[in-house]
């Protein structure tokens, strides 16, 4: 019997000669997947294969385990059938979607809280961090209308700003969150208030949403979905916007830099440390520690210490420090498979527990650092911010010591690297535009949208998902859009995909349509380079907030609501709950957003119609679905053309 099972497994996992090319468009990843296959290393791709076929009840969102009477599941064949409590398929789907968005929002809100507390501690002299962007702090204080802000020194002002931020997170009484008033348009606030989805406080919204979806509470799918919208808004302003603002003040607002991207940034002659996760509070110190220990590291026989980024921690470092990026989420295990990674230092979010199992086959040390993100088998070194410098050096020295354990006979690093121009922020773009029109910097951008040189703007954001060919949707949709003179802004793992594919390279502008090319050349000349790339790197997941800042500026300048702008968004390889909360926030702003794979809503005709059609009448934006990149590009272009027509543009 065991032999039959083994034979069946062999057949199921038999690889065609081009199998890995069917799973990824990243050349470096394909090479490492082939190496992993030879060395019998199980990766996320194999584990994904093992999960097929997926449970149709779970996939359609019609399974519920929110209480102990179940779990309940509904086939949809009998519309009279309900869960034990009487919950319909529509209720189950709505509750499940709400809980996904609450999970995503909680991750960003916790991130924002951490950043605010560190900035507060820095201002009070309790941690070894310094405020690097006083101008950003004073700008935030001005928007918060803090009394006597001009008379305060920078530390006093930081304390005041942080206390307002923390109050926003914990607010319990009716009133508009300060961060929401600062970053949302007047039209949106009025719309959200009319719909009853204006969050009071970020934490309260999460608590209320979990209560709402408890067994025996809200059973109305439409009313539940209003709670989902509220959670997305809380994420946008109490999570993403707040985290970005705090990190800019603490670590500096990004400005354009040229870096290298792909697994080829790992150096066979150096001590390689990968930082992976989402919060730069640790990784910034790892970079500082590595710089200070370069001379010491050479005593091991290595050329030096090479810090590389993975996922959004990598995005945070590359846009402020110019640190090279090894890859995105689906590159994380393959970075270890190179055999040359001496340590992977992780914090929170998107870190597969499997990295420990992969590392067991090599010499790589996996070091966890957060009290809420431990992995069995990893070495845990709690990152205590008051001892940040000491702990960062300890971690770097562990990697240095581990270098001697590397088996050079198993080292294989793909000879694949792409140069990328990264690190754009709204501030840096305004600085470029000021060189063209100092009195009215947004005018050149608006003029080029009006005359069709820039047909519109699409934000491509989000994760990688092994259910989707790695990086394929990110890259192909972007390539199609820029050819059609549609500018692309990218964040998160999507942005890393574009960097690896050359869409952010100094010569990347040549992939754009002729009209967009000319705009990129003019902007590039103003920025001191040949041209800007057709895909602009806007940062990490929380930095989707920068897109919100730009949308608000354009909407207020044109005196139109955001939902009338020729813009859209796409999360074409979505994975995490955060992706759904970001998408919900985008739709709440009025931005139509493509999501793939389809969220678990297909078990409810009411929820499908609500999210893909009816919600547009309430918010001005909706969810768009599609898994073919050409069709998706066509839909996004058609949407942008309709918005242009409504504005009276050709």
C-alpha cells in the first residue's frame, strides 16, 4: 500500500521540463526552484500543489466556524438551507469577508501603533533613534492644527503629534479621527458619515467588527458589509497613513535612488544578511550595525557584510538606505536555497514558518525578533528598542560567526540583477514638478493628464500568491498599461516584481507608449536623470497611503471627487488579509480596484453583486475581478476612458 501511495505521489509531482517556468516569470526564482528540486527542498510552490483540490465550501466563503455548533457549510443547491443558527450563505460570506478585512486592518493598525510609540520614545530620549525629518513633522503638526506648534522644539512637537496619533487609535467617543481629517477629502468624510461608516477610533472599529460578526449578532449581509467598509477606512487612516507618517518622521521621507533587484544581489564572497518582514524599526538598526562592523567582519575571511531586503522591510530599506532587494514574498525561501544566506532576520507579517524547515537543509540562521511572531526551530532574539544598537550588533555577529559554516559546494547564486530607480514619495514628486512650475507644481501633471499624454494612473499593489504564476500578473498588466500611456504606481511585493522585471530601470521608460515616454523624459530631466521609469516605486504596503495623498491633492486641485479621476487600482496576486483591507480602503475612497484571485465571496449572489456592482452607487468605486492580464488591462483602460469622458477629456 505504501508503495502505491509513493508511486501516486511521484506521478502527481512529476515535473515537465518547463514546469517551473509555468510557475514564475522571475528568472532567478526559476533557477532556484530547479536547485530546490534537485536538493529535495519543499517550497511554497510544492506545498500549494499539495493543497489541491481546495475545499469548495471554503473557497466560495460558505463555511462558518464562528461558534461551536458547527462547523457549518452550505452547498448553495438548496436556498432554504442555512447554518445551525439560521445564517444564510449570504450572511456567512459577508461575515467571512469582514473578518478577513479586520485581520488585515489590525496588522496595519498595530504597525502604526508600534511606529508611533517608538517615535514618542525617541522624542523622550528613551530609545537610540533620532528624528530625521523635522520638516515632515512640522508639516503634520500644521495639518493637525496644533496650537503653538511654531513655538515648540522638535521633541515637544513629536510628543504632541504622537499623543494625538495614539488617541486616534484608542478613541472611544464620537468624533472624526485626526488622521482621517488630515488625509481624507471633505467629500469623502461627508459620504462616509452619511453611510454610517466613519470610524470613531481604529481599535474600536476592530472590536466592533469582531462583535458584529459573532454568532447571533449581525446577519444582514449589506449591514455587515458597511462594517467591512468601516474597517477598511480605519486601516487607511489609523493604519497605513499613520504608519507612513511616523516612519517618515523617524527615518526620513524617501527620495529617488538607484538600487539593484533580484536574488543576484546576494554576494558569494560576503556575509549575507536578509531582513524580511514589514517594520523598519529593527532593519534600520541592522543596516547601521552592519556598517559599523564591516572591518570586524573581514577577519572572518569575507569581503564584508551584505544586507539585502525581502518583502516590505526590503522596500522600506531600499527607498531610504539604497539597500538592494533580493525579492518579494515568493522569493523568500529561494534566497535560502542559494546556500549563501548566513542569516535571515524577520519581524512581522508575510513570513512563512517554512523558512525554518528550508534553512535546516543549509547553514542559514533564522532569527525571529518580535514577541508576537515566533517560529518553532528559529532562534528568537527579542528586539527591545531601548537596547536597539546592542541587539542589532548581536544579530549581525551571529551571522558573521555563521559564515564559517557555509558549504561553498552548495552555493549557487543566479547571475540575475536589474537596476531600478526607487523611493518615490509625493514630496519627491512635488519637488521634481516644482522645477517645471515652481508656483503651481501640480499643473504639469494635470496638464499632461488633460491632454492625454498620461491617459490615467493605475496603482498595482499587493502580494504574491502561488495560486497565480509568480510575478506574471504584476508584470504583464503593468507592461500593457504603460504601452497604452497609462502611468503605473506600485507598492509592496508588486513593486519588487516590477523592479526585477526592468520596469523601474533607468531605461525602463522605453517600454512606455510614445506620449508617456515624452512625459517621463521631461520629468527625468527635471530630476537630473535621462527619464523616470514608467512604473513609480511608492514603497511598502503601508505606503499605499502615499497614493491616497496624491489622489487627495489632485482631487482638491481639480475640485472633483476622487471617484471622478481617471485612476484605478489592481491587486493581481493578492494573498493576505491586508490585501483585502487595502482594497476595501481603496474602494471606500472611490477607486475601482481589481482583485485576483477572487475573494471568497462567490457563494453569495448578493455579495458578488454588492461588491462588483452596487457599491459603486454608494462609494463611486467597486471591486473588479479577472485572471487574464490582457483582459484586466483592457478593463482598467476602459474604466479610465469612461472617467476621462465624464470629465470632458478626449
